[in-house]
C-alpha cells in the first residue's frame, strides 16, 4: 500500500524505555529498576492530586467538560491572562502539533536549534514542511537570526527555554531582543516545559508569559504538567497566546482531547505550589552531586536549568556503550548518540536513586 510520501522519511519516535521492558528483556526485578530517562518527577505528583483522582474516577462514564472551564481558569489566574488565551492539549506535545498544522506546509520551512525536542521535527515532517536547524547543537540566537533572514519561507520558529535534551537556557532579555527582529507573521513557539525549574535557578531565565504574549502577538508559549507537576502519565499540557492564535488552534482540536482524570489532575496540581517548590529545590541540590561526579570521573556536563543533566564524554568513552551497560544493571538513561553527540541525558532522581546511580556507574 502506498502512503502519503511525507511519511516515507519519518522515523517513529523512540520514547524513553519503560520499566516493564527492562523487566522483560533483562529479567531485572521492577523494584530494582531506576528510570532516569524521561524527565519525570521522581517524587511522583502532589498527594492532593491522588486524593482527587480517587473521586474523579467515579465519573469515568462521563465525557469530560470540553470547555475545560476550571483548568483554564486556574491557568488564566496563574499567568494573569484570560481563558481565551489558553488552549489545553493531551500534553503540550499535542499543542506543538496544532501549531504546525496551523502554519507549516510543503511551501514553508520551520527553524530550530540543531539538538532540541524531537517532536518539533516529527510533527513538522508530517506537514511536508522543510526542517532547518542551526549548526550549533545548543540555541544560538545569532545563527537562528541569520538563518531566519536567509530563508523567507519560515512559518514556525522554535525556542525551547530551557532546552531538552541539553538543558541550556537563553536569557529572557536576549530572547526579547531576538523577537523584535522576527516578522509578526512567523509563529514563534516558546516551549517552557522546564520553565518552573529555570526560573528558580536563575531569574534571568524567567519568562513573564503575560508580558511576552502581549508584546509579541506571534508568540505561542507552551507549558506542561508532565515535568515539575509530576503528571506525565496524565497527558496534560497547554498553550498560551493571543486569543487570535488560540482561536485558530482550537479548530484543530478534537472534542474531549484530554480525559476527565487529566483535567482534574491539572486543576488540583495547580493548587499545590508547595509540592512543586519542594521538588525543584531538591532537584537542584541533587544536580550538584552529578556535577561533582562528572568532574571527579573525568567527563564534562552541560550546566542545566532543568530536571536532567547531560553528561558529555571524550573520545575515550562511548555514550551508547555506557547507556547499554547501565541498562543491564537496571538504570535507564537517554543516550544522545542519535543526535550526533557522545553524551547521555540523565533525569535527576531522588537522593536514593542518585546514590545508586553513582554506585552502579562506578562499578561498570
Ligand atoms: C516533556 C516535554 C514536552 C511535552 O511534554 P507533554 O508530556 O507532551 O506535555 C514538551 N517540550 C519539551 C521540551 C519537553 O521536554
């Protein structure tokens, strides 16, 4: 059977390996496996969410509130915008897809940093658009601007702040200067999946979402409950932008695109600020241990504004070998070999998980 030709060169996204797979393939007990591969919150989610979900499960027979009134109100209050500035997706992943469906096609290009979130390219390719990437792995605004000016057909430009999978983050004031130079017909997607972490580590990375979308009518800000809020399994994310952009994106949203439970989880998670700040504080405390571990063991790391750290190797070591060896001992990390980098990305775990990581790593 022949399929749409844009699918010919598309690879299936390889998600972080689930614990179940390691149990099956390596015969390791599930309780001995540590998953540090998908930037999930190692402390789970707020107890408040768990409590609310028990009750909410009784409504499993009913379709969710498709207006998502309560969740949008919660987000609108948090960001001091209106509900009409918000769209909710099954993860912010889905909102990335809406953005590309809305703007990209065979006659356009999309622009991004060389090593950034893989879904930009994957959803992009589905539209037939051309993919442009900077020479540098991390975000380089000079390179992005140069390429933007040299390619007049760019419809969507992605900035991942901070960047996954490398962890670096541009200063917000530099981003503002950059945005001034971008045409208002180009949609700029600012992916803030790790903003909650970045702004705690360094105020220069903090984005005032209301200010940004007010000043720049072409910016779509993305946030998610999957990382700091610990709700990856709930598939709940959102986009914030001018009501004009949001209205258009809504045309691409199917009804009931997130579940009754995901909605409730998002609503309750927003109410527990303390849970999030405790997790973030511990995250950065534990990250220092990884930085010290790298220095002590003769390899480099990229300073990170997220809940993961990228460890970089010299030619004497191979990241795929290391990831494979760790996997056999029950530790799942992300090898960045596929990105042309000799590096692994490790999600910061709980103190106990990290201690075990260091012990096992040293025994490889
Ligand atoms: C995790 C992540 C997302 C989206 O996650 P969802 O679970 O789909 O909300 C988006 N962008 C980046 C950079 C991420 O790391």
